[in-house]
C-alpha cells in the first residue's frame, strides 16, 4: 500500500494537490510504500514567505531563555521518539534498526549542544577602548536559512543544522532527500510540540525544481547542503552567485592506512565495521584500505573471515547489514564488481553470491572485497557508496600518505598503528578534514565541527559546533559613548583612540 507523504508547512501537512510525485520504496522488500509530493517553485516561494513572517514577527527577536526552553523540550521529545523515528528510517533507507537508532542519537547530540546557546552567543565587551568609549560585539540571526539533505542520514544530517539554526534565531526550510522523506517529517513535527512558533521550521519536499527555487530566492539568506560532490559544487556556485552564505558538504573516498605494527585484529574489525556498516552508504565509510606491506595477505584473510560471518538482510530482523537504497543504486554498485575485475583487481569476496535474510524483491548486495586495487581503476577512483571495500597495497607509510593526499576527496581518513610518532606525523601531514587514530569512523562530537577538505566541502564553514553558530549568525561590533562632559567638537580625521 502506498501512502501520501507531503510537505510540513508551518506545522501542518500541506493540503494542496501536487502536480508531480515521486515513489518511495521499502528497500528491504522492494515494495512501493509511499508517493511523495514534489514542490513547485511557487510552493517553495510560499513556504519561504511563511518562514520569513515567523522569523520577522517573533522568532528573530525571541529571548534566549525562550529559545532554550523550546530546545530542551525538543531534545526530550526527540529522545522519547528515537525508536519511532529509527523505524521510519529503516523502512525507507534500509539501514538496520540499531544503526538507525545510532543515527538519531548522533543528531540528538547536536540538539543538546544547541541547548547551550546563551553561552555560545555571548559576545565580547571592552570597557574604555578609548576614553569613556566602550566596544562590544553581538551576533544576530540571518533570517530564513535552507537545509538541503541527502538520503543516507535522513534524520541526522538535518539535525546537524536545524537545532543550531533555530537556536541562533533563524527560521528554516528543510528540503530532504526524496528517497526517504518520512523521518524528517516526524522530527520536524516535534518542534511544534516543543513550543516553537509555527513557521520557524518547515519541510518542503522536492527535487531539482525545489532546490533551485531555494538557491535563488532573495529571502533565503544561507544554504546548508549535504550530498554528492557535483551537486554540492553546483549548489555552492549557484547560491553564492545569488548572494547567499553557503556551506556545501560533498562526497567522499575515505582511506584507512594500516601500518605493519598495527593490531591486525583491531584493524580488520574496524575495516569491516566502517566498510560495510549501513551498506557502505555513509560519507565516513571506509572504501579504500591501504595496507603497508608485508601485512596485506594476513589482513585480507582476517577481513574475509569476518565478512563470512555477516548476515545481510532486512534491517528489522536483527541482521548486520541492510539493502541499498534503490534498485538503480544497487545495480550501479553491482556494476563496479564487473568493472573492477575487468580493470585487473582481484575479487576476493563477491557480494552477488550468498543468501539474504529477507523477503524476495529487496535491493540487496552482500559485502564485497577487492584486492590489488589501484588508482585509475573506477573501483578506486569513484565514490561507489556501497558495500565494496578495496585493498590497495603499498610499500611504505610515505607511499600510503601520498596516495591519500593525491585523492580529490578529503572527508575522513584513519590510521591504524601502535606507533605514536607515526600517528602524530599522519595527523599533521594528511590533507583530510577528519582523522581517526585507531578509530575508523572519526565523526566528531556535536561540539566540534563536521566537515571535510578539498572536493568534500565547498565553502569554508563546517557543520555544527562553533562553526555552525558562526555560520547562522552575523557579527556586529558596537562602539558606544554615553554623554559625558566632553562634547568632542568637529574633527574630520580618522578616529584615533585616546
Ligand atoms: P545527492 O547529491 O544526489 O542529493 C542530495 C540532495 O540534493 C537531495 O536533497 C537531492 O534532492 C538534491 N539534488 C539531487 N540532484 C540535484 C540536482 N541536479 N539539482 C539540485 N538538487 C539536487 O546525494 P545523495 O545520493 O542523496 O547522498 C549521497 C551523497 O551525499 C554521497 O556522495 C555522500 O558522500 C554525500 N554525503 C556527504 C556527507 C558529508 O558530510 N560530506 C554526509 C552525508 C552524505
């Protein structure tokens, strides 16, 4: 049965009739479960107007204590509904339930960070910068901001941005992925329950038409985008050309460098967890395992052994790994298995073989392991975004480092070693935004900022943490003098402090 999924505007589901819809699937069964309304550019304009009105009439000048009360309530509601939201994620994205709960929990941490907004927005104050002149700084909201998110973290990625934007006093229009739209609706509905004025948080569903309408709308002040690199680049270029502040997080190809002195059991566990968790559909997934010889054979044996124990199947059945998000994506990823073999890589584990624990019809591909992969092969060069782990053999730390630094992406990376000096060199020398040392998925905490380098980020501002607070506010510096016996007099020179 297919249910209608629609926009959430000023707290209410949209009641209009959509000109275009998009199908939503349960990837574990292949069943079409929803028909998503796609917004026209005109509807996006209406939503932005509602958001602007809510911002201008109330939220933009709301007190910090009012904002924190709402944020604390939102945090409590999100925590209470965590499992409900996780079930929606699994039903449309396919990731296993425990992973979906983990996703919501990481998003929750950003709401907790945003609860500290009175402290985060404190400015500086300087008494007597000049005689009887005081100077202070304040940070003010931008107005209406847009959040455009990808399919792979339907709840967490919007939560990287929305609580911080709201805490800073902005109104938000979220444009989620059309592949798994229900979780974001469920999270957004909590804001009204938490006491946020209607119109401050809105969800508009859609595709390129809706995105383009947001990128050029004169009342959208800032855009936070997460998705693939070509679209991130396009969003950055288009929205900045229209005068907006933009942070656009793009794709990734994350390498894990394993030195010969590493604990190989720990490294094998990490490679399997980070390579195949969420079926490899994580921007922090490890897809290239760089083994410094002579350990590659041993490491591959250990990984093969672990992969053999993984159960792939319906994420509601306690399996280890779920399906890919759509049939088309599943087939695209499976296509890399042929192209890898044709290019000369060795297929150690073929994900097309073996059973899955699910009804027929799901978009499954089991974990796949390649050996002897090299740059120039599409299996290495492309962001596959599926359960395909490629081993690249190198002869030294330097060769491994050069390989990572030559890659156009720079989202996350990891080193596995017991040598503190080597790890310290790596953290200093690697040109990647998030680095793990014996940690395979180095996703920072909410109070640090998330983001990569090079083609993994367009703009100079990472998500959440203090960079998020700065992104969603504008700084102002005030220089003040209250009347005193000196009345200055005329002086056309540049002000000099006395
Ligand atoms: P995507 O780029 O296809 O879509 C992202 C968003 O852009 C969606 O809301 C989509 O509707 C919209 N969009 C798609 N095509 C568009 C177009 N032509 N014009 C305007 N808007 C368009 O990405 P996806 O497949 O949903 O997500 C997976 C990608 O996201 C991967 O590349 C992954 O690495 C990346 N990602 C990056 C991070 C990060 O932090 N850097 C985090 C999560 C995901």
